[in-house]
């Protein structure tokens, strides 16, 4: 259920929405009540929950209800025309309006106008006729159609079968459940890329390796793979492989190996190693200083306390150290670049399991010049009795426990797993510079001019084996370079890589211990990968795009039958409805309604989020004035609404919840929240806890009294 459909949350939205009066269009009809008359032909009129002062050019009576039509919305004073005379009987008033609009008065047409008046929605003759016609043609009960038609008319969207089905699916469904239903209805092997994306957003992958393997396997099973030829052109996959060869490589990469009880191949426990590396990184500058001075053998033990704390086996007073081993440790700790290696390694340790660590260490051991293996030896984490082959054998025998036995982990790339990720991220980070250099270089080669005259610093940094200073581009090697240039010229290549990296970096080993990152990844998926902008991107993206909506449309175009097709069509309707309801923009405000799938976050209901922001004079969102409402269903706290106002970087937070323990939790976490906000230059103005049901009683806050407004001589409309 959408946040607008939740009665409790809906009351909060009604109390804060920017007045629809700001968005009136010529031809709009709406009802108003005359509240008071003033001198100089002015009157206070109640309209859409607002009281406005009107300059009268028609005779109106206090207490009278009238229908007004906008005849002009230009200039400082919009003009309203009185459509109906004063009527106390609502039925007569509606009948009079229908006559003025040239619409036949029937039970259905009268009922539609009554609903629009009750919801305070401006109506246009064309929209009213469309709605009436749609109900008649499809023989739908008015009560069933009412909330859908009201929303379409509020959004000023034409009533068609497509728009009706979209809003109906959005109002009656949940994104997470729709995705889960589709996943359950797909048979094994059916729509592999779609299944990989569903797995990503609903559950996540246990490790980076499993995420990448799933995406690459799904890609190669398509009729026209996108990633396989692209990775070949980038030099990350051997050009000697054909489609079947690549498929076999991926299959071997994922084969399981027999489980055994081999111990971790370290000299310390897994947790002990994490703790020590974290300590080394925290004391980096002190260790570099001591390590540089400790290379002089005359430095006494007491002058190197940090080294002694980190490496007691070498540097405590009562230990007679192996001088050769100690010297190697000192040399390792004196090199700043080694701390960068350890930092990357720590990132993997911090957010992964031992199975993922085996992946990284195995990839490192297979390099011509391993980085981690000798460094871990120097630091005492790996026995110095092992040579490179023995270390590789130890890793192969090591089968640490995990949620799933992932088996052997030889990466299918021409570089290590980590190097592939770093290079792809670097390519995406330098997209614009690369495209500029590539276009100039490609043009030079095709025209037969001198390629050396064109800058290629970014290309040389990304692909030194092609573009280093001593590798000149000639007619002989141009055939090798051109496929790479052609791949890097295409925007869709970067889009394909971005989709791969989105799933790669969002695997569970990276974010399972970080709820904030999980939430942001899910939010980014909705805004970026669900396909809310699919129509506009069809012109630029490949037909095999990994956006969810593209994959669904591709499935429907393939005429796949069964429950899977029906569920895919329903999900397309839902995404269309989400797109229609997503953003509402006016001259003064922007509103956004977002639903975030909950399964991956461990919630029983999707997160509904409503955002309202004030716009600055140049049309941008003002970061100092906004409102965010979260509608949540939490495991312990149950139904919860968080209403957050931001004004001049001060946050006023109201939490609606019926649990007796909630105020205690608020007091407990308030200091942490305050500290975190201060780091980004925000502060807490107030945090209030109220019963969940109290949100129902939040009413629209009326503006200043009409006489106060009249006293200031303000005129909003001319009637």
C-alpha cells in the first residue's frame, strides 16, 4: 500500500502539501465557499482548504457555494469565472455545473463530480468525460475505480487503459512482493539476466565472486551477450575464447570442491589478523617513523614502542628476535604503499567472510608478483617457510566455513579479481576524459594521420600495454587498438559496465554489516536500475540493458507464456504507476514518492518514503527546507511513521509509534544522532514521540484569518 493510501500517513501528507492552487491551469473547475465580504469589492473565499482574498467583479453571497473556472492564470492575479449561481442544494449545484460543461447529467457523472469536490481536485471537462467513458466501456464499479481515477486526475494524466492499469497496480501492490512473485514464477534458466537482477535486489549475493559470476553467466546465456565481448575488448578476458569457451570457463569457476577441515593458512587466528591489521593502519604514521629509524640497528627497543606493540615477536625487551625477519618487517612497515595494500585488504576483511578472503588471496597468489603473500609473510601472518607454490597449495586445501560452499575461485579474468574491479571502477571514473581521447585517436587512425599528435594520458593510465610512451600506434598494431577504441567510444559500454559494478559492489560481503549502505544501495537501485526512466533511455542503451524494466519488456516481447509472463506484465504496470507517482514538480515545490524493496533489509513491508522540498529561485532544491516522511513496518516496533522536517539545517523529528519502549530508545540513540548530524553541519531542534494513531488527528493547519489577510490588502484572484 502506498504511503498516500495509508490513512494515517496520508493525514500527515494532507497537512503539508503545497496548495493545488499554485498549479491551477486555464479551464480548471473547482468549488469554493464565500466566507466573508469586505469593502472595495473584496471577499474571503474558502477553496481547497485555503482561504484567499478575491477581487470581485460578480455578485456573490456570504455562505454561498459556487463552482469557479479558471479563465486566465497569467500575470499576478489569476482570473476565475463563476460557473454556477448560488445553490444550497448540492445535487442542484452539480447538475447546474454539468449543464454548463455540456455533459449529460446521469448518476455516474454526478457521482464523479461529487467525488472530485470531496477530494478538492480541480476538474477539466475533457478529463471528466474520459473518466466517465472509461468506466462505461470497461463496466467497472465506481467504488473500485474511484481512487484510481482521482489520482489520475490529480496528476493531470489522461485516463487510458495503460494509465489506469499502472495506477491500479501501484495503489494495490508492493514492489518487493511483486518482484518476489515474479522470481518464484520463473523456471530455472528462464530469463537468466532478469533472474540475476531479481536475486540482487531481493537477497543479494553472498560474495563479490558469486555476484560477478551470476551476472557474467546470465550475460553469456543471452542471445546477444553484452559484457562478454566488452570485457574482451577491454583486455580483461582472453580474445582466444569464443562464447562456448567463456561459458565453460565460468562453469569451471563455480564448481564446488569437496569440503574438508583444513585450517586457515595463517600463523594467527582469522579474527586476530583482522585486529592486528586494523591496529597497524590506525598507527600508520607512528609506525613509518619508527620503522625508518629502526633500520639503523643502534636504535634501542624503548625508542620504538609502536613497533613493539604491533610486532612483539621481534621488538619486545625480553624477546631475542630473528634479525633477518625483523629487518624484513621493518622494511615492509617503512613503505607507505604497503599501508595502501593493507587498507584495501582490510576493506575485504571487514565486510566479508573467510570464503571471500580465500578468493582474494588465491587471486593474489596466482599473480606473477603477488602483493599480499610476501607482505603477509613480512608481517608474520604467513609462515616464511612457504614459497609461492606452497602458499597456493595451502590456499587450495583451505576450505573455510560459509553459508554456501563456493568452491575453487580462480578468477576468469586476465588479471586478478581485485585488479579487474579496480580497473573497471577507474574506467567509469574517467569516462568523459576517456571518451574525448578515444574519439580524437580513433579519427586519426581512420584518417591515416599521426596518432601521436593527440593526447592519450588517460588511455595510457588505463591501458599501458597499448598506449605507453614507448608503444607507438602503427598500421601494424592498429587492428588491435581499434576494437578497444570503438568499445570506449560507445556510451552504452559504460552503461553496461556500470550495471555490472552496481551488483558487484553491492554484494552482501561488502554491506551486510552496514545497514546504512544497504539502504542506500536499495534506494539507488529504485532510482537508477528499476527502470523508472526506461523510455527515455531506450534511445541510448543496448536492447540487452540490465535495467529491470528493459528486461521485463524484453521478456514480454519474446512471447513467453505462463505465470511468469503474467507476473512480468503486472510488474511493468507497477513500475509504470510508480513512475507516474514518482515526482511532482511545480514552480515552488518538488515532491517525490519512493518505495524501497524490503526483503534484503530484513523488513516485512517495503519502505514508503515521501519527500517534499522547497525550490530556490534558480529552480534547485533548497537543502535547508524539506520534509521527509518514512512509513515503516518494523519487526519489534511494528507500525512506525517518522516525520522529519528540515528548516535552516535544524531537524524536527516526530515519531509515531505505539510501543511503550520507543521513548526509551529515542533517549538512548539521540546523542549518537546529534553527533552524526553535527559532522555534516546539521542539528536537532526536537524529537517527539506520539502514538501511531495520533497521526490520524493531524489536520491541515489553516492560514491566517481572512480578516488579517484582508487587512494587509492582499488580493489573490479576480472573480
